[in-house]
């Protein structure tokens, strides 16, 4: 029997089809051991050692297991140099640092372009990390430039940072997305470095708007929320990446977990910590026993739908951070189980063609663009999560934990 999209959407809205609350851990779902995580990093370093010297652009997505590129960095340009910086931090290999600096340099024009909200994605893993690891002030100053560019997208009436669309144009002028929570730490960095509160004040206000309008009573979130850009009035939830406006896109939920936990660390405001807990508790309640997220937690195909390993890597980082912020071992334990699932079932170790490290990513399921692929943010957050476990002091210096 063929079901219409409307019927499936209604089914998804009624109840999440993934029911994991209170479910016992499945057989074989053990926390990743330090040795297993170390082996995954060693594999990543060896893969980068072989592939990175030949890359002079920004990896965006794999096609037939080989990287394809976006010349100006798109929204993902910070993750390639970011991964190289973390490989350098882990291995001490000077070649990784040289390649990271060259990739950083290629991003330079974007710090002055307010074309979208992605300045944090572009410049936090790359230039902020470079400054923290090297002390070279050109990276700090460029990141502050990017923060100044980002706040040009601030809508003071609606109290949000506009996600998409050129400034001065009506298209998407009232569109906010959960992903922007990850761009706020660039603003916190700018306040930290300049002493100017305007950056952090905008970040706090945007986070509160997101908190008010995105977070549902059960802790799930939509991908998009639309506002009237002239009055700031709420219009309602929507989606581009998720299954529907009433579903819960797994990577977006992970962005929220990570982003709200980070905002708690930067501000000490318990409301952000509590929101991060609420989002985490929902995601953990619907996570499948293999601990690798399905691309949308409310997909009508439920546990049988495809995975998004990148959502797992991001979520693991957020949970490890939240465990420290709350003193709750459960979040760390579940993060380690997610990492076990990722390194046990999602690495590219069995492929002779693969240029990336982490497989089983999903970029945009509704558009059927990037299903069962590798993604640069999957590799980056896998590195970050493992280093949070194995080298907490070093990663804390690199990303400001």
C-alpha cells in the first residue's frame, strides 16, 4: 500500500517511531575503550597523512568515496583546517600544521562576507583554534573580523541572527535555524578578546529566542523557525533538512545540544544548561541500541531508515561537555557508547578507495543529496570527541573548553 506524504507526516507528528526511553542497552553496545579510540585516531592520522598533501581546496562531500570540493569553503570550509589542526595537536606532526595554516589562509576572504550565518562554522575550528594553539594574533584578529561580520545579520526586532539570504533581500529574512547555535561561540570569543559585550549580548539573545521557539515540551526541535522580519512576530516551525516541520532532524538536535552547552559554559546561565539537558534527554530516549543516530528521529521508517554518523559525532562532543557541566556521569557514558558505535561501524577502514575517515553520513535526506557519504564535519567532530576523552587538557586549550 502506498501512503501519501501527508499521511506519513501526520504519523510522524503523532508520535516518534523510535522508542528508546528506558530501553536496555543492546548486546555489544559497550563504551569505547581508550585503545579503540586511540586506534581510530591513528587511522585518521594515517588517512590524513596520505590524502591531505594533495588537497588545495575545501572538501565538501564524498562521491564514490572520494572528496569533492567547494572552492570558497561554502559553509563547511572551517572543518578541513580544523581537522588538520586537531591532527597536529594529537600527533605533533609539523606537516599537519603547515597544511592547516595554508587552508586557513584560503578562508581569509570569507571573514568579511556577511552572506550567511556560517561565520562560526568557518572560523572557529580554523582561525580560533589556530590562535589558541599558536598565539599568532593574525588568526585572532581575523576571527574578530568574522564576528563583526556575523553580527551584521542580527535582527534587533526579532532578536535573532538571520540564517540565510543576502542582507537587504526579503527572501529568508525571517528564517532562523537550529544550526546557528553553533555560530554563537565565535561571538563569545570576540567578547573575550575585545572586552566588548555587544557580541556576547547578541549571542545570549539569539540563544534565548531559539530556546523559546524551537524547544518543544518533549525536548525535540525543528530545523527551522520563521519570523516576520519586520515585526519579529513568530510565524512557526518549518524544515529544510528534516523530514517535516514536526519531526526532529538528528544533526540539528545535536547542534542544539552542543550549542546550548557551550553557551552555558560561556555565560554561566543555568537556563542554557537546562535546555541542553532537555535536548539531550530527548535524543538519548530515541537513540537506537547501536548508538548511531538515524538521520531524523521521527522519520516514518523509524529504526530502518538511514543513519547520520555526523550527528553522532557532534552529539558525543556535546554530551561529553554536558557531563562536565552537570556532573552527570550518564551523559559521558552515553557519549562513549556513541563513540563505540561510530568507531565500530562507521569508519572507512575496509575501503581501499575512501579518502575520508568517517562513513555513513547523511547530508540532506529530503533532497536525496548525500546519503551514505562522508562529510568533513563528521571527521572533524569525531576527532574532537575522541580528543575530549583521550587528551582533555590539550583539546581544552585548542577549542577553549
